[in-house]
């Protein structure tokens, strides 16, 4: 983008009103936001392709934003730089009737928001969303997984299938993603049977600590859970968590990542990717267009293709 055009947009945005509680950015915020957003508009927008494009700011991607932020501010401060750019896009998508320029579609800023509750960051090595083939291979690896010396394969298989819930169910909505932290927080008593489907109470994202929502669980995941439950270890008192360690303590999200990588490493096509695998990269992976959506009347075989 032309330097003068970019500067004009940035100054108009900084002049407010904006998303700050007071209606205007603080002096300190302006000092940091101005150079960051100017650099993004004039340099960073071309980071993904490497080619100058005066209109690329109208079609930002998480990959381009993350790549630019790490180069501009360093890994430790990249989140702050991304936050400044997303704030700018929230203003940029405001319709003219509401006092904004309306230059990008509503939802652009949200599309650049990285997910919490895991180590997902689009565009970084090992954190790109997985393809349908990779998801299918991971399910196959889970079906063939033999477990470890201390533990059989049942818990790992159930965890993998829950991470693949978005892919298996043919879902495309961000609200339908079952995140690693939600999987670790699932409780035994959270299960519900609703005619043709099984749902589970999971923590509601960006809500009160005790708020939950009903999450449909694909039948392959339900079957894997049922096979795991007789092997589940429980400590006294039992906390009621669905997934526990071999000592009966609640499973941590970090352990889920370790298990995912261990399972993926057993498949020849995933062995290299397993070393840097992100749990969120799997849970957010796009649904396979060849698979009917969850709740359809089609009888869909197991994703792994090896289970009865």
C-alpha cells in the first residue's frame, strides 16, 4: 500500500473513536500501534507472497500476519503486534453508516484471531491445518496403535478421534471445533443421548468458568470412548474427568499433545510431521468434503477404514 494512503488510514483510525473502553487509545498505545500498523500495511502485507501488492491489505490472512509479526516484533512480542493489526481491521470493517470506512468485510478481524487453549498459530511450521488425507492417516494410526508399556491403546484412540471430531462430522463452523482444553475437561457425567446422536457438555469458549455447551460427538469418537471406559484409571476421590492418567489424575492438555504425536509417529506418512504436530492444527482441520455432514442419513464407515 502507498505510504501516504496507509498513513492517512492509520491516523484516522487512531483519532478514534475506537474499541478502547474510553473511546480513544492511550498515548502509549498510539506510540506502539502507529509504527506497527504502518509497517504491516506497507511491508507486512506482502510477506506471504513476497511480492508487493497494493490491495493485499484488503485480503489479510493469519499466515501472513503471523509471519510478519514474528519478523517485526520477535516471537515474544508478536502477539502485541498482531493485536494492533486486528484492532485496526475491526475499525476498517466498520460500515460507513457507523462511522467507519467499511473497506473490508465484517468478520475480517475475527478471521485473524488465533485460538487459545493450545499452541495453534496458523502459518508456523507444524501448525498448518491438516489435510483430509493427513486426518485419515491419523485415524488409521490410532486404529493400529498398540499403546505403551504402561498403558494400552484405548485412551489414545479415543483422544485422537475426539481431536478429529470436526473432520469426522463434516463440520465447517468454528463453533463446532472441539479444542484440546475442552477435551481434557470433559466429564463422565457430561454425556447425553439425543435420539440419533451423542452430545457432551464441554466448556464454553470466552464465557464464565462454569459455562458449558452441548458438543455433538461423532459416532467413531463415541465408540472409542466406550472401548476406553473399562480401562480408565481412577484415583480416590474420583474427580469425574473422562480422561485420566495411569495414576487416575485428570489428563492435562499437554499430555494430549504428547499422545497425539506418539500416535502420529507410528504412521509412515506422518512420521516427519509428528515431531512438530500441534493439537489445534488437528482439531481445527477442515472437514472432508467427501464425507456427509454429521446427522445425515448416509452410513459413513470409520475414518480409519480398519475398524468394524
